């Protein structure tokens, strides 16, 4: 199983950053929470910091983890580890994605999210609705 991290990047108003995968790539056109594979010897936190620096040119402060999601897109199972984070430095630039967008929770539900991201959004939404 391959460990993959996903950043739930929050802005000051409660929106999350969603990124659209480019056409022609695996899951092209689907929206996702940005991140990538955890390399050998890396913690999920370190992998997320590295991936977001490479993909979006930002430095993040990593917070709590949400529930990992195991999913198989037909290439073998992945364990997607969602981590809350905030931007410490930089402004997101879409180097690896065709589009990026800050979205309130209700807008995230309208996007064509990758299947592994759907349970993460459900948990995020449930947490946001708690008093």
C-alpha cells in the first residue's frame, strides 16, 4: 500500500484550497486536495510540506490529521492521509494543476472530487457542523 498525503489548506475565512488535476494525467479533470506520495523515511507531515512546496510554491504549518482513507483507483491501494494546514509563507501557484480555487464547504460539494477525497470532505463537513 502506498501512503499519500492530502493537505486541507485553510484560509482565514474557513475556505479550503481545491486543485484540479490536468487533463491527460491519471484522474485528469478531477478536483483534489493537494499533496502526494510519502517517500521512504519521511513522516506524513514532512511529505506534505515537501509536496506543497513543489506543487504550489508555499510553505505550510501542519496541524491535526483527519481519518485516513484507503482507496484503490485500479493501480493498487493507497492510504490517503488528510492533514489540516495553513500557509506560513507564499501564495499558491498552480504548477502541477490546471486550476486552483479557494472554496467554502458548500462549494466543495459541487466539485467533481476524486473518489478518495470524498470521505475526507464528508468528515470535514461533519466537523464544521458540530457546535
